[in-house]
C-alpha cells in the first residue's frame, strides 16, 4: 500500500485519490485533480477556523487562487440541519459561484456531510474537495461520497451520494484534536478492523497505548490502513447495494442513541461504540462461536462519557425502525460472524434486539 495516497476506483472509470499530505499541498493537489484555478468556497466550523482557515487561504492565494470569504458554521452535530444548509446556499449564491467553483470542506464529519450535500445540490453539482481534520472524517466520513443532513425523525435521512474530486488528509491535524474527538474517532477505526480486517483489529489491540498517545508513526499507519479498508469497500459497492452496508456495524443502534438522547449528549463515535456493544451481543446470540470476549475487550477500550441506562429501551428500538436500512418494515442489522467478517441480516427478533440493548446498558 502506498504511503502517500489511497485510490478509490468506481464504475465508469471514475476515480479519485485520498492524499496524505499537509494542507500546504492543497493547491498542487487541486491542479493535479484538474480543478480550475480561480474562486473557491471554503466551508468550515468554529472549532477548525482558528487553526487552519487563514493558513489554507494563504496557501491558495499564493498559488493564484481567489478564495471567497470563508463560511464559518457552528461546530457540532446540530449544524447538520436545513437552516445551516440554507446558509451555505445563501453564501455561495451571493458570492457569484459558477459550476466550476470548488467547495472545500475543511473540518470533521459534520462539515464534510453538510458542505458535501451543498456541493451536490448547488447548481446541480459543484466540484467537492474534502480536507478532513478529525479522525472520524479522515478514516470514514470523507471517503465514499455520502453527504447529507439530519431530520427530526432520524439521522442522515436527507442526502445524496456525491463523490469528491479529491481528499487531502493532513495527519498533523490529528495532533490538535481534543481528547474526546480523538477517542470518539477510534470507534470508527475499531469498526473497520472488526468488519473487514482481523489482522488490523489485532494490531489495534497490540498498539493501543501508542494509539492513545498519538504516536505519529503508529497513527500514520493506522489512519492509512483504516482509510484503505473503507476505500476498498466503497470501490466494490459505491451505493451500498450490498457489501458497503457492513460499514454500518453498530450504527443502527448508535443512531437511535443519538436521536433519543438528543444530539450532543453523545458524540457520534461514543454512540457507535455503545451501538457496537449492542450489535456484538446480538451477533453472539446468532453466532455462538464468535470470540465474544476478545471483541468485547477491544470495544471496552473505547471510552464513553455517558450511560444509556436512562434511555427508554422501547423508544430506542422504535427509533431503529426509522433507519435508512429498514426494508419493507424489516430491521436490517450488521452483525459479526467473526473478527474481520461481517454480514447484514433481517432475521433478528425483538428479543435479541432487547438483549443487545440490555448488554449495552449494563456495560
């Protein structure tokens, strides 16, 4: 595996690169992606703007680009809402964009999803570039073209598949992440190993202390490996018709937690960590030979601040049925057959789901 790029190859000869390079390389990478030099729109949030916005603008200006005034949105999951999407529309259209104006999504998963959906819909599609700054964004949400916003009924129910022209991942950005954002992002990393790469899952267990310390060499290897796993799955199944669905391991439970607890009570990574514990319990009920203790010990290393003990399990289960993966009224869950082996099934009983919630509540 190349140490500076991972490539996604899609049907119809389409492809793009995930480049592991500092943000100062963005102008060069934009040129390599054959994007027109000129105006560009940077969308970021209040957590990231002070760290990277002016530096990025400086790199672009020096290279002959004309970045429009940056749009700084409130940080957090609540920004994945119609009102914030409208702000992007107003800002972009007021600045006089055209169909060649790239949208640069500078931030974590929320900014990537929100700005990505804006790019997908403005003028029926603007070039999109992801500049992920969080661990979740670097290993997961910036890869594969999922964009969207939340609805009061559930998470990510409004959106589109829209592939970027480029992803530029600056690994040094991870060193400035608050501890909560770092540990939350590790949930998606662990998920990648559990669903698709047993060797990687073992590496995570072995290197956990170095990972928590953010040892640069360990982190570099971890992020590139996790991104390559996601890229391989997306290359095989762009629109989640089959294989890509396994990336939702723990998410159907996790999204219900976020919805019932209220966005912000759990980070996305924390909710997924709890959701994976629930899904693991259901998995072992259906697959008794699953090495439950080994997997559970890895999931227990993911810190979660809050408990779900005060959340109504009936409401949590009901909310799961608003998940995008529900088909013909049947709940479809991603479960594990083994470490590195996941599958999707709709043959799960209410009792098994309840057992999953009980396991997660008592963790």
